[in-house]
C-alpha cells in the first residue's frame, strides 16, 4: 500500500489459489535459459502436508510412554488424558492433540485413566506429542508422588538455602538455585497432591 501511495503503481501479490511462486520462477527460467534444467526450489523438496484426521478417526484413548534414563515407568499405556508441567504452563494432552514438542519443568505430571488419577513428580524433560494420539514423555527423573516425604523435602530445601547463603562462587550459587527450584516445585507438588 505504501509503494502504491509513493509510485502510484499497485503491485499484485498472487493468492494461494493462483500460480505459485515456483511456477512463476520456472516460467521465467524457461524464457531466459531454455536449454538448461532449472534449479530445484525449496518447495520441490517439501512433501504435501497430510490431511487432518476426521473427528471419527480420532481414537478415544491416548497412548502414553513415560521414560527416564534409568527406567520405563510405563509403555503404551492407554489413558484418557495427561497433564504435564511445560515451561509455558501446565499443558493438558487429550487424544487427537496437535503435534508438538514441549520442554518440561519441575512439577506434577497427572495421568487420568477412567475414574482414577495417578500423579508423578518430574524434574525436567520433554513431551513429544504425535498426531496419531501417542505421547512420549522423557523425564530426567520421575517419581510417583506417594513416594515423596514432605518433611524430607523441607529438610533438603533448608540445606540448599544454607548452601545459597554460603556460596562463594558462581557455580555454587547456580547449583544451590537449581536445587531450590526443584525442591520448591517438589514440595508444592507433594502438598497439592493430597
């Protein structure tokens, strides 16, 4: 619009239903270089996006895998919903969820099955949500919330606060802050799960 106001000429941009920029480029190439094969453009390497599944094709259950470097808490578990502590906020995942990758922060992971909910504390990791209603949760540490002793968490939190107050190097300060962040989230999760 600004170029039209300055020059008085309107530039037409093709709509998505009109010829693509690749087609326009190929036509121009053939006019200028008729005896040479045109170069490949980025669009020639891309595959068409598959159609979104219809509502009838969405499964009624979500398949979840909860893995850590030390163990597999469950594999191919059929659930109704999973709620994960993403860095962008608590994220609920249902069957048919759009594909995404989310970084996880220390917090409460909830697995909803029928009329039962199981909670785990995870320290960090990633959640990979696939378009076929499969979710892979890779956690550095994952512990069933029932196994957490709130009094032990408070004791360790006090220790890390003392470490932070007595830290003399940047490394000691950083380690103490990470410990405080994880233990604060762990304490909050253990209180909220009761």
